[in-house]
């Protein structure tokens, strides 16, 4: 083959869509199950049982479609409602009533009635495409930003305007790393705070370990690192969470906080503020 230089136009011009059939046997069977559902004004526990008894995997897929939950979110909700012991077909067969109770608490009967009795219009198709595409990405962004806003309000309460957000700070020997909050500023900060909120599992939940390690490697030894996180989907990524907790146990992260620990977080900020003020005198 003769050697020849390629250009960006050559490659872009040759690109084509990789069309695939999204529907597999599970999807086809689930659709058939949905089409066969009886139209009623109100749905009860017996309807949930019938949905799961025939084929549990197809039934639970239908259930999360009615609840408009992703697979990760559905798993997290079931784990929260059911507690230890699994959320699969074995748990359902072993503790059928408790499983159905959990789905009732998630308001599956109401979701069935609302969806099945809904009179569709053409815009519903486009709204659903928007929700599952752009809407999914925006939800993730809002979830993380909402937690950052909460943390910033608490930081502002204690430190006033003596902090910087979403910046690159300078640490030991000129090393740098990105962080969500640097107190009092990005130049040799005394406190660094990293914030991450999650509503779905995935690679980004592992990425935070690298982000934290970058901060740990860059910061001075007299800098305090606090990590603020939340989201029940951590329960599905316990191995990653354990790695973060190990870093806290080894003293690389001073403390890990969640929303329910906000009071403790503010008290710790106040304690650190007192230390900073005494060192400045």
C-alpha cells in the first residue's frame, strides 16, 4: 500500500451512522406484556403480582418503565426499600409480600393507572425523546450542581467570601490540581473541598477516586481535604466507596460528609476557621 497523508476532511467525509436494532427478545417480550395489560381505572397489589409472577425479569423491566426509572435508579430504590437480602427473583420468591409492598411504596399502582389511562398526543413522542436524551444529561448536571450549591451555602456561612470555587489550586512544590472549593483561595489553600453527587452508577463514580488522588498528591501536608458526596447509587458501587473511605482512614482525606451530616460539616468548618484565625494572629 502506498503511503499517503490523510486529512480530517477525508475521515469526516467517510463517516456513516452505525445503525443497530435496539430491540432484543427481552424488549419484545416486555412490549407484548405491556400491550396485553388490562385497562383499569385503578390498579392493586394483585396487578403487581401478576406482572412479576409470569416472568420476573420482564415484569421488573415493565415496572421501571412505568416508574420512569433507569436500571441503576430502580436498583437503588429497591435496595433502599427492601434493605439487605438482594432485589432479584430469589428475593421476590422468598419474600413476595415485602417486595410488592416496596413497589407500592414506590407508587407503582398509581404509575400504572396514569400511564395506561393517558390519552397520547404526537408531542408525547418528542417529549420522551427529549427526556431520555438531553433530559438525562441535564438531570445529572443538576444533581451535582445542587449538591455544590448546598456546600457553597455552608462554606459562605462560615467563611464569607474567603473562598474560590471550581478552580485549580497550587499545593506542594508548585503542584496543581482541580477542586470544587479552595479556602481561603487557590494559592496554597488551607482547606480543599471536593463535592460529588450521583443518581446513577457508571464510570464517573470511579473517576472521583482519580480526582481525589490528584488533590491528595498536589496539596501540602498542612492542607485539610474534605469530601462531600451523596446518592444512594453508591450502594451499588461499594468497592469504589470503600477505596475512598480507606483514604480517609489513612488520613489523606480528613472527613467524608453527606447531606444528612450537614450539621457536622458546618461545625467542622467553624473549627477550621478558628484554627486559621489563630494562625493568622
